[in-house]
C-alpha cells in the first residue's frame, strides 16, 4: 500500500509540473496548446477572415455553366484565360474554324464610262454583280461572286476568263479565323456575380449561360 501511495504522489506531482508548462520544452506537448491564446497567436492574417452572410452561403451552393466568347484569335484567348486565372476560375476551351470570304472582283473602275460599259456587259451575260465593299483601297470595283475558299474563287475566276471576262481579281474579303469560347462548367453564384460585374477588357465579349451543346460537353468532361 505504501508503494501505491508513493506512485500516486509521484504521478500527481508530474502532472502538476506538466500542467504548469514547465515540461513543454522537454515533452514537446504544450500543456495549454489546444487553448487560447496560443491558437490566436498562431493565426496568419486573421484580418482577411470574415464570416459569410447567409445569402453568400446560399450563392456558393448555386452552380451554373458560363460561357465567355466568341473570342477571335489567340491573343484574345490568352488574355481571357489570364484574367480568369487571376479571378480564380478554371475554364475549358471550345474552338471552331470560321471560313473566310474570297471574292472574284473586277479591276478598279475609276472611269464612269468604263464602269457603265462593264455593267452593260454583265447584264447582257446575265452575271450578277454588286459594288465591292470592305476594301477601300480596291474601290470602286464590282464583285461577281463570293466563295468560302481561295481555291473556289480561283476556279470561278478561271471559268469567267474563259467566257471572255478579262482582268478579274481574287481578293480576300475576310480571312479565315479560329473563334474560341471559354466554358466554366461549375461556377458558383459568387464567382458568377464577380465575373459578370467585372470591367476587365478581356471579358468584353460578355458572359452568358452555356448553350445546350456546350453545357452537355462540359458536363461530360
């Protein structure tokens, strides 16, 4: 019995010493490490922590699919991706090729009399024509046909040449280009609100709800 009493006294004394923190450096287990003020002292940038309002919590639970675009060219795509990354959003890229517009056009018809004779010729041959627009340096001139590729335009120009129409040109009215759309499959309500309210020039194309095809594709991804 005497031994038991001595052991209990020793254990109580050891616990008393540890509870006062005198053994913290030895044991590595702070006596009050799980209580204040140690936890408060260990916080990093506590001023950045703010409680969320109930409306914000509800907005976080709302998920929607957003599209940004169309974005023409690689530069616009890169700028939008960088802006989205800075906003903390991940987006998928959807790309589509837009065909160009090539035209078979006459030479410049600066002389009114010469232009009138050309019009009479086209009417007699039942060839549709229209004024050339969009290329000020090549005007005035007539457009005889429009095509989705340079090869098609060259072929039509050769066919018209065989019919006796000389001096025709193939001009690129609008070059082919790649159009991109950025899709954010699961944007919460807070993120969607920030993006739609942003004045960043990279978002000038505007955010909108995903089309059915884009939404289905994003969901499968």
